[in-house]
C-alpha cells in the first residue's frame, strides 16, 4: 500500500522496461535515417537481448566501461555481441552515460547481411542492449531468408549474451547479485524450423510458427550463470520452439550445444 502523497519506487522490472523502451527508440531513430530497403532495418526479423546487473559495484567512468566491455567480449559463436573495435567504421562512441555502436552507418552496410548490422548500447549503470538481424536471414547459401528459424543457433547466441553479462559483472566488481535478462525473437510468423547451424541435427517433419514474436524475461544469480547455463537456456527458449506446431525440443539439445559452444566448435 502506498501512502497518500508518496510515489512508489520503481521496481527492477520498471528499470529494465524503461531501458528497453529508451534503447528501442534510439535504434528506431537511427534506422529512420536509412533507405526503406536497407538491411539494417531488419525487415524480415531480428532478435534482441537486454539485461541489467542488479548488485553492488562501483559505477565506472565511460573509459572504464569501455575497457570492461573489451575484456568481457565473448566470440565463441563468431560475430560477437557488444564488440569494442578500433576500426573507425566499427567504433563505439560515448553518448551521455552510455557507450553505443551502430553498424548500419558503415560505408558498405547496404550490402551487408542483417546479422552484421547490430545496434548496441551499454550504460554505466550496468544495463546492456543489443539488436541484430536473424542469422537465418543472412546466409542464402543455407536457405531462403525469411523462411526458417534454426533449432540450435539461438541456444549459442543466448549463451554468448549470458556469458557477456557474467563477464561484465565480474569486470565491474560485482561478484554476487542478479542478472535480469530480457530476450525477444521477432518475425517468426510463417517460419519453419530448420537445422542449419548444426547439420548433424535433423528435423524430419515441417513445423511452422503462427505467432509474430517470442519474448521471455528471467533473473539469474551471478554465481549460477556458468554452472547452470544449459538449464537456464533450455528454460528460456523451450517455449519458443513449442510455438512451432508444438515441437518438442530434444532434452539434450541445450546441454550438447552449450558443450560444443564452450569448446569453440
């Protein structure tokens, strides 16, 4: 109950919602500068990660945050999330109390694949946001863009992002506390489950999605992220695959895919 004349304190959900809304608005303002057909608009679909660190750590300067991000990078799955590069066309820049990067501004961006045209930002308060075109829309040699969702690639991408959150927490001196994480896959309607990321996995029937997007939010303790990675990922993504005609995700998929991801395979 709130007393008359007082204002309720924002919850952690409110904080993360506000961060996502602000980040989405910033991304939309940037892509509006691009031609309607530009691939950085992600016309067929995208996936988005956002997280906040909820624990005790010293608020870094922007320079310290940049160094922490550089040290926190995870690149087991190829093109890293939240990468810090020195090349001018890949360079992250300070904006108020955040660091941001938009690859849609690159000189050759109009001919790049959607999964190389991220927008990302990270704040000194320990909040991070990344949006990227779908891998399945970026490799026409594997299949027609806009038609598939891979059975294993999302697992590895989420492993990248969770590990990044853990690494950044460690670099900022936060060794206990929570990671609040929000994920979204958009552009799912009409897509079929495929197995392009790991050809050894086979799908023998057709499974299609009729819902436009999948969103999930969860919190995990910093101490358990690495040890319980497969269980966390399975719980986060299993319902997304259910949306494909009740497809039952193999019980061992996340365990095996995370093991392969950890080996750099």
